[in-house]
């Protein structure tokens, strides 16, 4: 335990701030996971908002927030035209592997 009065006060303040930061980080992780599973426009907008707020409060660096937003938007663009049908993907993989062999 801290002996000095200001150190004890700083310890109490840091505990409060840690709890708030953990809540924001957990919310950020949940939102990012949701966007990666379903990169819809609304989910992407929500993730951008959460990332910007976390960067504003200096929980993550602003460049990291921008990098994640960029990666999520490119993921959304890539998955926009694709169908999530696993059977078609397996057929495509088999046909590609046969064409590669001599």
C-alpha cells in the first residue's frame, strides 16, 4: 500500500480508469468480432464509431484505429460479391488442385 497521500489517491484513480478502459476495450473487441463475422454496412459504421471513440480517449492509437477501419472496409468490399456457400468453395478448391497437377 502507498504511504504517501497523493500516491494512495493516484492508486484509487487508476483503478477507476482501468475499469472504464476495460469496458471500452471489451466493447471494441466485441464490435470488431461482429464485423469480421458479418461485414455489413451498419456493422462497419458502428465499428468505425467505436474505434474513433477509443482513439479519442487514447485507449488505442489513432493510427491503429485508422488501420483497423481500413482493413474492415476492405474485408467488406471483398466479401460483398461472394456467397457464403461452403459446398461451392469445396468444389472450387478441388477443381483448382486437379488443374495444377501435371
